[in-house]
C-alpha cells in the first residue's frame, strides 16, 4: 500500500490553504524575531523613515511611495517599528499570493503550491524581509503586474487594463527600475501575435493616461532636478572590471537559488537505490505562450538588471533580487513537466523547512553569540529607543524646546530621528542629500550633533568640528547593547547647537 503524507493530500485537496499556512507562518516567524531580538531597525530602514518623514515628492533615493508608506505605518503603530515590520511582511504575503494566482492559471492550483514553496527557499525571500523599502514594495507590485499582464496577453481579458495601469503607475512611484520592467513587458507583448493585437486597440491609450496621472508628480520632480540623463558609460579600459563585477552579480543570483537546486536534485531519481511508488502532482498541459511567458520573466529581469548594474558599477542588481528571482520557482515547475513526482517526502520537508527557517536562526544566533566573539557589532542590537529618548529629553531640558534636527554620525543620527518628536535628519557631510535642511537652517532651529566617542572626553572628530565651528562637547553617554558580551559599551559623544532666539 502506497503511503502519502498529509502534506501531499493537503496540496491536492486544499492548495490555497497550504499557501496561506506556509506564508503566514514565515511572516509570523520574522515578526516574532523582530519583537524579541531587534532593538533597532535593520539595514537602512531608519534612513527610509527619516526620508519618509519629510514627504518629499522625490529624493536621491528614488520615487517616494515606499518612504511615504513606511512613515504612515510607523505613525499608525504609535511610533513603533512593529508597524513597519508588519507592512514589510504584508508585502511578502501579497507577493506570494499574487505569484500563486498567476501560477494557478498557468500550471493549476496543485503545482502552483509547489512553485510558491520553491520560491520561498530563494534566499532573498527567506532572508529578513523586515527591511522595508522600495525593493520590498516593488515585489508585490511586480507580481500583480505580471498577473494582469498574463490576463491581458494570455487570456485576452480586456477588463484587466485598468488594474494593469494602476500596477504600472504604483511601480513607477516605487522604484527607479520600473521603466526597465515596463519595457520588458512591452517587449514581450510586441514579440507575440496576441500582444501585438492587444496593443493595437484603444485600451493601452487609456492605461497610459492613468499611468501618467499617477506618476506625473514624480516626473515633474525629475525634470526640475535635472536627473533624467543617463550616467556616463565606462571607458574601454574599465570594461573587463565591469564584466567581472557583472559575473559576481549573476553568481550571487545563482547562489540565492541554491535551495531550489538542492530540492530539485533531492527529488530526482539519482539517489534512489530501488524503485518506489511515489505520489504525483498533476497539472494540465501548459500552453506554449504561457511557457514562454514564464521563462522570459524568469530570465529577462535578472539578466537585464545584472547587465545594467555591471555596466554602471552598481552594488546590487538594478531591478532588485526579489523582482529578478520572483518567477524562478514557477519556471522550475514549468520545466519539470506535467507530472511532478515527490520522492523522499520527509527529507524534502526537512530541507525546505531548514531553507526557510535558517535565516531567522542565523539572525538569532548572531545576535546572541556574535558579541561574545568580539568580531563586530550587531546593527539591530543598538538600543534605538533609549538613544532617541535620551538625546531628545536632554535637548528639551537644556533649551526648553523639542528637538528639531539631528546631525553627525549617520547611523546614530537616523536612530535619534525615530524619537517621539521626530526630528529632521541632516546629513552634514553631504547636505544635498537632505534638501529640507541646510547648515543655516540647522543653526537657526538648533539640534544635536552626535558621533561615536573613542574616549571618555568625547572629543568630536575633526571633520565635525570643522563643519560646526564652536562645537562644545558634552560628557559622552554610554549605552548597553542587547547582549554586551566582550564588546565595549556603545559610547556616543554629543553636543548641542542651541537654537537662535526670535
């Protein structure tokens, strides 16, 4: 008698339920990790909130939508980071749900579950999704755009034009790579007979009008800021270096898919010593157009984004790893065939669970044990709330005014900007990055200048003393880490720039 696990039966009978269970479980895992082990926001999230607090139509960091939503979520949660973490996880849930809806149309509900499960093992989706920003918000918008694109091209549903135009407009307000992504969608449509017939109707004109209306404020900002020009191309002597950089980016994308490769390899018959009866997940035959659609958008965004990043020497894939690899799991399922055999079910479940849970376990282990090695600080262990409250209260006691601006060390200053008074962040080393403040305005409103103190005297760094003449340092303030371990206390030097009288 053949044994079939409960998981396989659930995939066959209730595929949507399986998707909701695994996606919500992963979101809950990261929310628990954030509440227990994050005393300060990860990566550049504090900077995202500092920019979002200003509600600029556009900044050097790109379109404004992600920054606005981050600030709204932060305020809605009572100035607590949990609101932003929850927003990031909602984006993750939405990405997987729209991917499932697209996969269900292409390969059926049962194999669509397998596509979602494989995608969850890609490093960019299983690693911390709490770092909300343009790249995180772009994932569900890109998934929606692909879904509605297939409804238009593959199923000829003209009523999807309005939703498609909304997706495209919001994507333009989210990431600078949106134009490239829209060009890829238009290119695929032009390469197919159905797509060309679709583009010859009047519907694309109405969609273009909606997109222009949504993106017009940011477009006006780009024109006024004179930032529409492309960066200069590298010289011939630099091409070999840029090509090597491109190869590293492609290698990073392939490495991110290592979990998918391991699961596919374990599910093959290579390691079977004896024939066995295994459960099979069926699907209806995939149409050639659908197959081409999946393969194109599994390869083209990653290839185009990595080429642009390599050519212009960008640190990351231009479109974002989450966008570039969103269709990878579905592409593997389409390539597998109409029948997917699930061999060694217990081993597959264990490897899948490890691929999804290991990033969270790595964060916990790094937070608890890295301080004892003295190998470096954990960014999320900085006591953000205590730092912001101390300097905000100190400034208010000295000047009888709420703290309005903070400058100096960028990491610490951005954390102070999260205080209840929400002071403006001023990047004194590059004032053009924070156009809402200048040195004259900072000296007029007053504020706090902070730096990492190397001694108990709190002498400011020479560059800070030069930018702020007459800076009188206060006694440095020491803060405990979440886990002190062998590392020294966090000692912050600071000085007050008193506001000018009326």
